[in-house]
């Protein structure tokens, strides 16, 4: 069994750590926060309250990797694609349509995998072709 499969198996077994009293107050949300109350049952680790501990982490060799087993690189322009090998590319959220298309074209020539091409990609490409491409005026 590879370490990625082991991490996946461990993640399935791991309980969901939720914030204390998340069900009482909607504004708190479910995300984990350390309990700090003086009489807190969760802080005192009285069952059935679950507390985050270091032993619930995944294998160190695959920690932080994408599920495909490769590390991710966050990219904001096509120049940043140079020199990337054996990694998957994620385009930054603030990148606009024109630069996004440039990055995708460059990544295809370099044979890199892009994680978030976007659903509106064909529509955006057609719009750019109609306008006359991405040449600067």
C-alpha cells in the first residue's frame, strides 16, 4: 500500500473535529477552535468529546501533496511556469480571463497539468478569439 493510499484510508477513519457548542449557535460555525473554558468537558477530554491531537496527522512523506501525489504550485502569470517539472499547477484566484488563457496555453505546450482550468473556459476562449486575441494594442 502506497503512502497516498494510507493517507486516504486514515482520512476516512479520522473523526470530524468540530468546535465546542457549534450546534447551539449558528454564528460559531463547525471549524475547529481550541476549547478554553475552565469547566469545559471537551478541554478536560471527558468522553465523548473529541480533541485534536498530533497523532491524527497523515504520513510525513505525503503531507501537503495533491491527491495525485505531486506537489502543487500556485501560478499568477505564464512566466512562472518556466522550470516547473513533476508538479501540478493551480492558477491564482485573482487571475483574469486573458492571463488565465495564456497560462493554460503555455502549460499545454510544457505538458503541465492544471487543476483549475475553469468551467467557463471554452466561452472565454471564444470571446477572446472574437475580440482579436490577446495582442496588446
